[in-house]
């Protein structure tokens, strides 16, 4: 199977959110004509419309065995196992099919994992699989490598893991693309990559970084580097691209139709780009260690500073990065920025920075960052 999946979370739509079926039909036709077959949707994409329009554009127009569909259970809404099954049936109805090929628990993290355990949702997935209503089971995941290792140890029945993975987040302490990828590999679980372009932020880079890429091959787009970085990993099963128009699709198909993994020279360019992006981050988290140690509110100052770093890193042609950061999860067990009561104990401990002021900025910037 070709390694590019059609992510159906940012479909072509007008300002009011209405999906343009004419364009979508053409995109599905182009995708299928080039030999791509993997479609990824969920219960919540486009406020529930993604599954419905996939029925019109794909399921009604192509033989069921010519494509595969992944959809996801909204674990964050589940309050009983029966509700899980009811929603699954609703999804089949929306899609107009009697089975899906892949069914994931959507956006599992430490909070949702409690729900998974409480209602035995892995057992419920296995039941659907045994009944032939899904061919494969897995989860999409956003949390630490430690928790991922725990979940895959406790539930080896899960066959696939969908991860946020891109060259920006590769060594991020919160997204932890690399470490999570390695946990999956250790457990023998193929990875489906989401956000290979970090929500479009890696589709345009500052001019000097773009020039480095164009020097290797002027015909390859900046986006191609992110998609190919993810697809070049040997344990990557599929790379999802949320294609919103025909131009994006045509670009993606141009290098994924006959996919070539990154070569050594191209890997070196990616490493240079990663380093250059890191150099635009304004803070050194370790400069804040002493402030954190004296803070009576146990505020996770270094973690907050690192999150601000990622928010302020210069990518996307100089615009700010704007994809979800899992603020509450990464500060689990620590005080939040808003807990600062200006007690003054950290005064003077960070040269050139007023910590309470920075925390006030972080509170505004990060808590609504999604
Ligand atoms: S001023 Fe705020 S950040 Fe500094 S020690 Fe006091 S509570 Fe902690």
C-alpha cells in the first residue's frame, strides 16, 4: 500500500464550513486514480460531517474493496460501553458501510486512558474485530513515552498507533515524536503519522531554510520534506496529509506516487533546518532551574518556558507556530502559570527576566493554545 493517507479533517470548505463536494469528488478521483487507497476520518471532524461526505464522495462511488477507511471512537465523549457501541453503529451509518478497516480510540492520553480502562474499551474494540466490523484496532495517542509503553504493555491487542510526528516535534519534550515512535517500534506496532507538517506550519519556512531545500532539488516543495521525513522512517505504515485543495493534493501525489526515502544529503538538510529552528527559540529552560526550585507553588517553570519556546520558534515563513500543546498534560503534577502569586522569592534569579511577568504571558498564550 502507498504510504500517503487522505486525512479528512481539513476538507475543502467555504467560509461557513460547508464542504465543496464537487472539489472533494475530484480529489477522491485523483487520489484513487494514482493508486492511493487510505482514508482517515473521525466522529468529530468537520463537526461530524467528515464521515457523511466520505460516504458520498467515496463509499457510494467506488467498490468497497477498492479503498480502506479508518475512523475513530470519541473516547473523550464516552460514558458507558454501550454508548461506545451506539456511536460505532452511528459511524457505520454515516459512512454507509457495514465495516471499517481500521478503528482507533481517538486521542488517548492519561485522562482518556482512565476512560478506556473504566469501560474496557479495548475489550469493546476486540469484540468489533471478532464480529468483522473492523479489520484492525488501535489508537491515536498524545502523551508521554512512559504512558505509551505502559498502555502497549497492558494492551498488546492494539495493533497500530497513530502519532503526531514531524521534524519540528521530533525531539520536543512534550510531543516527543521520536521517543513515542521508538516505543512503538519496540512493541512491534506500526505507526500512522498525523501532523507531518505540524498543521501546515512546516509548509512554508523562512527564506534561508527554503533555499537550503531548493538547493537540493528546486522542484520539491517545502511540504514535501515534512511528508518524506515521516514516510522515510522504516516503522511508518502511513503518513496522513490533511489535504484541503487540489493544489496540495497534486503536490503530495507528485512525490508520494513513486516515493523515495530521504537520502543522506537530504537528512543532513533536515538536521540543519531543525537546528536553525531551535536557534530561534528565545529561552534556555535551564536558566529557570533556580527559580523553579525556590517556587513555593511548585510551578513547572522550565516546562512552561519550553512550551513558550515552541510557540515562539520561527517557522511558517515567520508566522508563529499554532498547533495544540497539551498544557495540562505536560504540567500534570506541577503548578500552572496562573498559580503564581507574585511572592517575590524568585526575584533576581533569572538574569534579564521577570519570572512572574513571563508566567502571566505564558498563562494567556498557552492555556488557550489550540
Ligand atoms: S513569584 Fe511566582 S514564580 Fe516566583 S517563586 Fe513566587 S509564586 Fe513562584
